[in-house]
C-alpha cells in the first residue's frame, strides 16, 4: 500500500478458478465514473473496484463502498499456503481504512456488475 500514490497491492487467495483471473485483463469500454471517481490514468486500461471486507469475507456495502481504478500490474508471486500466486496492483481513486497491509478486501473487475447484497450477507452491526 502506498498512501501518497494511492496504490493498493492485492494477492488473491488460493482455490480461485484460474479462468476468473482472465477477467482481470478485460477492458470495459464504458466510462467508469463513480466509484472510480478520480481522473483515469488510462481509459483503455483494465480496471476494478475494491471493497473492504472482514476476515469472514463479509463486506459492509460493496455497491456503495467500492473504490478503485486502473490495474497497473498483474503479476505472479511465489505460491504459499492459501495464496493463488496471482497479485495485482491497483491505482485507487480514494484510499479507505481497510486497504491496509494484511487486511482482506474483495476485488471486482470493472466488467462485473455489482448488485446490492441482501442485508443478511452484509456486515452491518454484527458482533
């Protein structure tokens, strides 16, 4: 994480269907606007949104709480237990508190439609 440059590095969990990683390279031709509210560095670059999540993988409100932007790099890292070995670097329009090292986030490629979650799937006031 680099606060000044608003860059977040994400390593994906293991057990992810490798076909899903192809979605990271997809280009959404439509203007992104919100939640990628900062000026886009490269309108033709792949993009995605990041939602803060709990260790249980529950999110608060991914429809409204996502921030994100251009995917700057898609790379490989050594595979360790629990890791897929796939890592991306994303330039965010705004940094959120949950984008800290060792925290869990959920990533949504820009071509994916993000719907509001049913209330029972959101983390809201649970203990």
